[in-house]
């Protein structure tokens, strides 16, 4: 006998219905039924709450639903329902409604097609408020877009930073960093059997900057970048590696003839004038070239730089190739620079002193401290052997400071022995005069007022001296340190600059003194300089006094002090100490009228020729 299927009791259905109502109420989901045949809509209470109709009726007109939908969503929502009806399939839609209060809510609607036992087609569905989800998704989307925008901006910023780090801001060309990286890559690539560097330095660029301003200089640099790029093969790399320096990196070229042709083309293009406003600027370029010639070398840049230095030294607008001789000179300079640096550290740079005499009384009136190098292997070296290397390696200021410190020590030692120490003049380079730490350093040394003078030994004042230089010199004067101009009349100084600087003394260049006895013209020139100096209340020292005739002529012209080999050679501190001691002044010979020309105590056996040159 078949088993009967148990039927649910009325109570169970009531319990199930109650639970379903509670669940729907808790979830705030509204239930609706749409009779497709009669177009009748049935809403439960939750549907009325969702739409805030204020009604409780079960049957509602379709207009209640349509009119509540946001105008922008209405056509789409109705169309989606009609499509579901047409295919008798599932209905799935999401739209906005406008509540009576004007608030906008987002609803999601789901329904399934259903045919009753009587054959009536309808859709039974549910709707619920998804406004919070829509807002949250919108915020997440916005945050994602913001994050993506930030990521793109960061990527673009990094790209700009990377580009700026490897390119020159003014010309847009690669800079030294990118050049070095590309050279390393090409050098490592064995397929590149030939590499070359053309190292360019613009001629007269400083004059353009000084005469027309930095804007003109920038215009010249930009024009040069374009012209260089136009003159070289497209596969080459053009970079700006310094103020007015450019390099061209070439690989797999035809040979030295092609390098020469490219360099000549670059020179021809850069000789053409550049328009800047109403001005036509004239520049040019010197070029140094180095190529590997079958050898694998990483020193092409240094070699091309050395070749450029040689080109500039031999004259403007030249092309020079690197040679082994240049390399040997470079290595020799580097070794000497290192030795000089170590010599400074070991105290091998010392002052030798040359006496200055009063032109009228022949009494000792001053000392000039001259740098000498007590080389452990080569013996005593004059500045001619190391001054240029000192300038090129940035050691001039260190030598100046060393000589000043040792001169201060020597002065104290002489005074402790009872000597009457005259004024001491020490050289000072332009590099040190522009040093921001100079003034504080001098104050720390406690240079005694009126006992020292600084000789300006380079071309450091022109018609329009630098204001910083004049300011530093003025403060040096306020410390009681005299200012003297060395080698006056050699063409370095101007009368306008002299009037602005107002030194305590100027020193006649030795070339003016050499022919003063024989040459009437030289005699007149020196006389004019002395007259101008007197008018400015500036004392005059004559150096290069090598004969009695020199001394007499200069004294008659009104020169205040004399210095030269006729009166005394440069001597070490110990010999000077003997000379200026209370018992050390011995007259050695007389000039016209019985006046003593000078006194000197030469070193045993005479002094070597190497100390006959002065800084």
C-alpha cells in the first residue's frame, strides 16, 4: 500500500508565513506582483514604506511605480521590464526613485515570471534599498580613481625627475650623468670596436657673459647645442658636461678622417654669429679629440679633456688630438700636484725673504716673503717649478695661508731675539681674496696691525673691480694690513682700478726697471707712474734692482723703496734673523755720494740660481 505524503497543517503554514513576514520586515525588502494580463500591481506594506507613499492599499496603479522613478532612469527601467515580459524570463533592474520629500534613493528590483494554476501570467518580485551600497561603491570607485591618478602622477613625476637628472635644463641635451652611463654601455659592448669623444669648449664665452649678461650666454649655449646636434651623425650622443663645454660621443665611425671632418663642420657652424636682441654675438669653439684606435680604454673623456686644454692653450678655434706626450704631461702634473699637496702637509713649503730698502737712507724698510719648496729629492724649488700646478690644482690659497702662518712665526722668533722686524709683505691670490672664510681666518691668526702687507699678485682688479673683492680688501685694511699691488705697469692693472683700490704701495714691474738707465722712454714711463702714485698718496717700490745704476736712477725719480739682487737675494728665516739682529747690519758697498747701497749676508758659497726667481 503506497505511503501517503504528509501534508502540512494550517498552523504550520501560518507559522511559516509569519516567519517569512518577519524576515521580510527585518530585511526591509518589499514584495510585489505584477499581473501581465491585467497590468495590475500588488504591493505589500514594505513596498509602500520604500516608496513612502503613505498608503496601505494592496492594489496600486502602475503610475505609482512609474511616476516615482527618476526621470533619467524611467525609460530604461520600463524597457527592462517589458523585455522581461516579452521573453517571459527573469527581471533584473536597478534604478533611482524620488521620494515625496525630494530625497533620492537607489532600489534594486528582482522578479521571476510565474503562471498561476488558472494560467494567469505574472511576475513576482522583490525590491530593496541599495542606496548605502551605491554610495559606498561610488566612494570606492572615486578612491580607486584618485589612487590611480596619484599613481600616474607619481609615475610621471618620477619620469620627469629621472629625465631632469640626466638632462641639461637649459639645452635639453643629455648631461654628464647620462653621458657616462651611455659611454659605459658602449664600452662594454664588444661590437663597438671604435669609440671617440669630441670635447668642445666655446671660445670667448666668458667675454659674452660679462659683456652682454647671462641671458646672452644662455642664448649662445642653446644655439650651440642645436648647431652641434645638426652637425653630427644621428646615432651619436651630444651632451653638455659643464658651463661652456659639450661632448660628442661617436661609435663605429669610419676613422680619423671622419672625426676631423665632423669637428671641422662643428667649428664652421659655431663660428656663425648668433642674434640676441639687437646684437650679433660671435663665438667659436676649440675641440679636443680622443679615440680608442683599437685599444680598449675607459679614459677617453680625460684624454679628450686634455686635448681640449692643449687646443685652448695653443690658441682659439683649434682642433687637437690626444697624444701619448700629452698623457705623459698629464701624469707628470698629477704626480707633481700630489707631491705638492703632501709637501704642504709635511711643512716643506717655507718662506724665503728678500729685503726691501728705503731708497734715500738705504735702511731696511721691509721684507717680502717668497714661497719656496724644500723638496726632499729635488732640493730647493722656486715658484717657477710649482706655481702653475698649484693654481691648476687649487692649492694657491693653501700656499698663501702657509706662508703667512710661517711668516707670523718667524716674526715672533725674531722679536724674541731682540730684532727690530720691519713690515713683511706676503702674496695673496685672487682665489683666497674671494674665499668667504678669509676674514674670519685672518682674525683667528691675530695678524698684528701695521706689521704685514698683502701683495695682490694676479690680475684681480680692472676698470670695474668686483664689489665682493673691494669689500674684502676694505675689511683687510680695517685689520691694519696694508695692501700692495705687485708688477704694476705690466698691463694687468688700470689707473681707474688703482684709484678705487687705493693701495698703500705699488711695486713697479721689473721689466720697467731693466732698461731705465739706457732707455729714455722707460725713464719717462717710470717717472709718470711715480707721479701718479704720489698724487694718489701711494708709495712706490721698485723690484728688479740689479745694478747700482738702477738704484740711483730710481732714487732720483722719487721711488720710495728698492728691492733686487743688487741689494740682496731671497734668504731663509735664519739668515734674515742674523741680518736684522742688533749687530747684524753690515754695509757692503757705497753708491754715489757715499751712500750705502744695501747690506746682505749671503749663504756660504753663494745662493743657487733657483732662488733668484720670485713668486
